[in-house]
């Protein structure tokens, strides 16, 4: 980094290779722990440092050399909990970036890439850290942002790429289904926690089922695409393109139960 971090902590979340040894030889402080998922790993790492700000970086991602330099000028406002940037290419595409990130914005869509996020430790402490529920794996960051925003903390998302998101080479359809299930679990958990109306939850579910139904159709996972589009249709209207996709899946695979 053009502005080096004060310390580097690597959380070895139950790896089976020599990650920890390599990190230690490179000068990092290593915390070894049984596998608990990304939320538990982040909580362990943040708990172990006395730094006021923590720059997050997952194992499969890269941050660009100027990342911290660009973010540093935005850390002075005591109301700000997160300073982030865009990613390349990333799941969270940087088009339609909102002017303001608050609970309403985040409820509609996650627009804060964890790959480039710098988090204020006091804010992390104030809301009890990342939710470690394993059903949340994949969107535990989204849950964290929603809770921060609901608590009144502010976000800064810089309009430039500060890192690169590199997903693991897993099955795209399996990964998509996992993300969808985690997103649904997350919004229902948030709704219960903050007393959101059932109609609001149903509307958000409608969006999630539509989006993942289209994505699964793109991957030619006909059965799951149909299941998700059917769930969406029960919660609201489909576009004519989505109705066409749903009709197409009826002739592509045997019918299965809805998820």
C-alpha cells in the first residue's frame, strides 16, 4: 500500500494448507481458529486489534495499492462507520451507485463492496459485530451494513475501483442458489429484528426471487430457475421476459418442489 497499514492480521479460519506459515513469514499476525465462516473470522480479527479502523480483505480478493491512501481523507467524520469503493469486476456492479447510502438504499440492494470496506471499530462494537449464523454465509456483510445503517451510522462509497473481487471457482449455479438462500434468510432476520412489515418483506422477496430466477435461467439451471420464478410470481408481477423464461423452464426439466 502507498500508505501502509499499522498492522496486518490474518485469520486462519481452519485452512488445510500452509496459509498461516506463509502469512507469518511475511510479517502478519496470525490468528488460528477452527472454521467458523467469514463472519466469525472477521469478528476474531477485529476483536484482536486496537486500531480505530479496520480494512477488510477476503482471501480471494485483491486491494489496489492506492486503496488506503484514497480512503484515509474520509475517516475523520465521527458519524461515518464505513468507507468503501467500487470493485472490478465484482458481483456488486458499480452502475447506479446511489448518492446516499442509508437503510432504505441498502434494503433495496447491497451497494457496499466488502472487498474495499474500511470499518470503524467503535461502530462494529456498537452493534455487536458480524452475525455469525451459518445460514448467512455469503451475505453476512450485507446484514452488517443494514444493522449499521439502521443504527444511524453513515457510509462513504468512493466512485473508483479500489479492489478486485475474484470469486472462487465453484459451481456457478450452486453458488447462486447459496447466495439466494442466504439473502432470503438475511432479509427475514432483519425484518424480525427491526419490526418491518410483512408486505415490505414480501416485496423484497419478490425482487430476490426474480433476480436469482433470471440468473439461474442464464446458467440453464431450469429446475431452480422455475422454482424461483414461481415464488416470485406468488409475490408480485413478472415481466413478459420473465414469464417467457418461466414458460420455457416448464419444457426443460421435470417439475420440482419450490425452495
